[in-house]
């Protein structure tokens, strides 16, 4: 019987559960929603990728309730394409802008 000396073979790599993936996407959606409520001056203080910034600027043109809901969903979808580091940087910048107390009340 031969034993493996390679720890890599012995390790089991677990991928995130479906629930964990859903929680991450929901958090990104909530972050996008909170960012859409900020003014363009506040966006300049944040490390927002160009693609998301352009979509955030379009938020002011959306008038209907259903349209706003769909646009926020679209922003959340864009947020889903960013790395954890990019999302965390945006979240930290938002917390710095609005303050810790208000950020704790947000669903981010």
C-alpha cells in the first residue's frame, strides 16, 4: 500500500455552497442599490470601474418604479462580474463616505 506524500492530493477543495453564492450576489446587489442613491460627487470618491460608473449615471434617467427595480437588478448583475477585492474596495469607500453608523443600517 502506497501512501501519498503530496499534501495537494490529500486536500479537498470545497467550492462555495449555492447559499453562499446567493448571499454574495445579494450583498453586491444591495451595495449597487446604495451606491445608486449617492450623488455623482460621491462616486468620484470611490474606486468604481468605468462600466459600473456609466450605468450608475443612467440611474437618474429611470423614472418608473419597475424601471428603477430593473435598473438596480442590472447594476447588481454588473457588480457580480467584479472580484471580491474590487467589491470590498467599493464597500469600504461607501462606508467612509456615509459613516459607520449609517453603513451599519444599510444592507451591505
